[in-house]
């Protein structure tokens, strides 16, 4: 996959995106480790070491991209990115997290919108999807504000802390690139 610049956030957020680097793992781990932050997510190990391994894996793997969300002082506010990028099928999966201190001002929604637009323009993605634990009401609201549509419930989709959990599937399809149902079939 070709290297592309990072998505950009609107100036009103007074924040920007850049590729994650190893030192980001400390601040990332600090806020993910706060009580309740990962309660309604499928996050597992959020130690500094585990997150450093993830940063290295993202840097080496062309099937994922992850950016740090930074304030004007380059302090980590959260992360946003794409997992399971599939160039052949023009799709990817959106992922994000945000420090509790920076929630509630539209930053996650703005970052999600920026990454969706970037994936469509830079990668030609027609479909951006996201899975969200059925109890994660804040994240469901972010996805809906970002213009994603709920497609259905994935029962026992992923084990979370030792037990099977249900996840909602959301998707955003590019309106000009989406061929629609049946348009690629021959006429009767």
C-alpha cells in the first residue's frame, strides 16, 4: 500500500493527527488503564509493552493504519485508525479510542469522519465498517454521528474478558462508489 499523508481534523478541534510512535504508548496505556475506560470495549492487554508491540505491528503491516490524536502541545488525546484494510475489496474497519478527559466535545466523531473521508480518497475504500460492543452506548453514538448505519447484531461475535459478547455492525459506504444492489447483475 502506498504511503499517504495523515487524515486532517477541522481546525475547530485544535487537534491534529500523526502516525503513532513508540513513546505514545505510555500516555495511551495511562488513559486506557483508567477505571471504566475499556469496560465496554474488547481491549485486552493495555500495558505499555503491549501497546508498543501494537505500534510496531501497525508500522510494519499494510493492512492497518493508526494515528495519534494530539492537541496543539502534541499531548496524546486518543487514537484513530483502520484495521483489516482490504484493498482488493475496497474496505476497512474503523477503530478509535479517546482519553476520558477529552470526551464529549465531538473529537472522536470528527476523527472518525476524517478517517472515513481519508480512506475513501486515499485508499479508494467503498466500505468502512466498525463493530461495537452492544453495551458501548458512547461509541454507538459516535458511529451514528459519523454517518455510519447500523447493519445488524453479531451474536457472540467476540470473546471479551472470557465470555462471548454481542457486537453491532455499522458501516459507511461511499455513495458515488457504491454500486447498489443488483446493478452489477445482467438484466433478465
